[in-house]
C-alpha cells in the first residue's frame, strides 16, 4: 500500500461509529463496538483526539489506532477496555 493512500485526512467519531477519510478519497467506517474503550467513553472524551498521518490518539483515554489496523478490521479486545465513561 502506498504511503499517500493510507494517510488520514479527517476523523469523525459519533456515538456508534468511527469514520476515517483517507488522502486518496476513501472513507473507512467501523462500529464503535470494534473499540470498546471508545464506546464506553463519554462523548467529550471521544471528541479529544490527535490525528497523525497514519494514526489517531485519544490522550484522555490512552488509546491509539493505526490506519492499517482499521483497514484490516482489527478490533480492540474487551479485556483492554477498562474505561467506564458515561457514553
């Protein structure tokens, strides 16, 4: 996969979905059920994130997701989701 193709241009997080827009125009969307820490977090916790060319970091939640993992359909294991936000 070419580096430009998998660079993240934009990120959107709703109450039930994570959506990435990539530099090549693709939109990748996954249910938050794939990422229990994000799903359990409050909307305000989910809204604070940093976008890097190939990953997203939620500093309040100590969560990092790489674009390759999202593209591959990788999921966070439930045992890692210790956060109990009100979201």
